[in-house]
C-alpha cells in the first residue's frame, strides 16, 4: 500500500466515524501499535493515544461508527 493510499484510507475512515471520532481514531491507532492488549487501560497509556484514560470508555460509549460503511472503506 502506498503512503497516499494509506492517507486516503485514514481520511475516509475519519470522516465516517461520527461522534467521538478523534478519540476513536486514536484508539484504533493504539490497537494497531500495541503488541499485547489485556485491557482498555493499557490502550490509554499507548504513546499514540493522546487523551486521558477515561476517553477510551467515553469513545466506545459515545461513538457509534457505521459498521457497514467502515467495512467498505
């Protein structure tokens, strides 16, 4: 995948995330770069998750991304 395609993909995903999209996007990045995940609290200390730990739970609770659209991006 070229860098330009990756940028387009990330932009496409970001635009359809809806509420809490910044925190959800950071959460997705944290999942991608964390080798072993045992809890959401671990994700909140990832260097790419730039929010407070409670944002992990708020993003999951408030964010309701359209799953069908995300699978087609």
